[in-house]
């Protein structure tokens, strides 16, 4: 099990391209790394690209909700994209998908005139 991510800046967005599993073993480090980036305050929108995330457990959902709350406190937005069927089901079952806006593709978020709302 592992969790890695690449950080990509596009305009006012910070994209975390995540690889692996967001589970009890990785959720704390994941949450802390994102909070550190948010404190740097050089972007308005955080995008979590989960197209390479195979699994998420309740600890992972908890870290996403914690990051979402921190994002809102800092007057930023958070979106997710690339969720596989299992991850999307867990997001729906836990109602986390009601908090965090989910897009099918990264292009839906970053393209001019995309579906996001600034």
C-alpha cells in the first residue's frame, strides 16, 4: 500500500494528482500535506485528481472532510475528479459527495468556461 501525489499549478488552481490508496496508513500525512499547501495561500481552488486512487477507507473519507472544512475556513474551493466506481460509491454512501463537488474529468474543471463555479 502506498500513496503518492504530484502537485501541479494551473492558474489559480492547485491540482493534487494522487496515486495509490487513501487509507488509515496514509490519511494523516495526506491531510497535513494539503493543509500545508493551503496555508501558503497561492491558489483559490484545490483539485484532487483521484484517477489513480484504487481504494479509500473511512480514514480517507475523514481526511477529505477535514480538508474540505479547512478549505472553506480559508475561503477556497475544493473539487474532486477521476473517481473510480468503488471510490464514488463510498463518497455517495458516506454523503461526502454532498460536501465536495465531483467532476468526471479534470478537463471539465480546467477548461475555459468549464463546469466549475469561481
